[in-house]
C-alpha cells in the first residue's frame, strides 16, 4: 500500500492577499503593455494619415495657386494676346482687393468701395470701347482733314491727327484745370491751366496719333478701370476722414471696463466706511 501524503499547510490570509495583489498587478501590467503596443500601432497609423492629409493640403494649395496664377496668365494670352496683360491685370486687381479689404477693416462705409468699383467699371468700359473702336483716332483724323482743307493746308497728314487731337484735348483740359484751380485763387487757376494744357496735349497726341488693335484697346481699358478702382477708393477714404483709433477702440470692452472701475470704486468706498465704523467703536 502507498503511504499517505503529508498534509500541506494552507496559506494564510496575508499570503493569499499578497498573491492576489501580485496576480492583479501582473494582470494590470499585461493590460498596460497591450495598451502601449496598441497605442504605438495607432500612433504610427495617425502619423501616416497626417502625412497623407498634409500632402493633400499642400497639393490642393498648389493646385489652387496654379489655377489662379495660370488662369490669369491664360486669360491675358487668350483675350489680349500677351501674358503680360494677365500679369498686369492680376496685379492691379489684387491691389484693388487689398485696398478694399483694408478700408473695410478701418470701417469705412461700404458704399465707398462699391461706388468706386462702379465708377471704375464705367471708366474702364468707356476706355475699352473708345480705344477698341479707335473712336479718338477716327475723330482726330476727321478733324485733321478739316484743318488741312480749311486752316493749315501744308500740315503733314501723317502728324495732323496727333497735332489736332493734342491741341483740342489740351484746350479742354486747360479750361477745366483753370476752373478747378480758380477756387484756390489766381495762382492755382494759372497752374491748373498750364497743367491741363500739358497733360491734355500729351494725352490727345497719344490718342489721336496711335491706332489701337481691338484687343489692346480693351486691355488698356481694363488697366484704366483697375487703376481707377484703387485711386477712387483712396481719394474717397481720404475725404471721409478715417479714424483708426476710433475703429479699433470698438474692439475694447469699454462698458465692461468702466463698469468694473465703478464697482471697484464702490467696494473701496464701502470698505472705507466699514473701517471707519469699526474704528469708531
């Protein structure tokens, strides 16, 4: 017969608690290690996704920039025959947009921006039609024919349109300059007259002496309109009297600040009264 095994001593309560704690710690450590491994894998995936998203954003910005810049250059080449017009128009219109947004930040009336834009569109369209159809050249040519036939017979026909247009426009702008300058006195009237004559003669000679291709005339009209937009906004803003301090002062919580100061003064006053009452006892 086999001898009976000796009875093993059962662990006490402390030993059981120690073993239970050790098992729980081992289990918790195993879970933490598993969590770290999973987080490492998730982190690697997040980095990969973030890199791909960054690539998408970069390519999207590149595509938008390419579309904007390339579109402007393409329109310049397609509409006006040269990418130089696209560069010039894109630059001038960008400047106009910058000026408009800067003025709106300074809280100028919005009507100033829109009204300037409407006047710029009207002036650009007028110049485009006038130069595209060579209306000034045609009028100068007819005027030159009349002058040669009735006034100066020996005037060179090649230069006659430029001379006639220069004299006519110079006289008109000279009169306008004198009238405008007369508001400031005699000297300004004379200065306006001389300035109008000189500028008018140059502009008239240019318009009357040059025959524009249709696309070039329209391109010049767009240029005039874009320049006029920024100029009209600047002049209108100067006349309206921009006050940046008043504009940005609205961004300060003035009422809350003044209320806080009033509350502080009232608390100090009440504290002084309480101290006086306590001191009088």
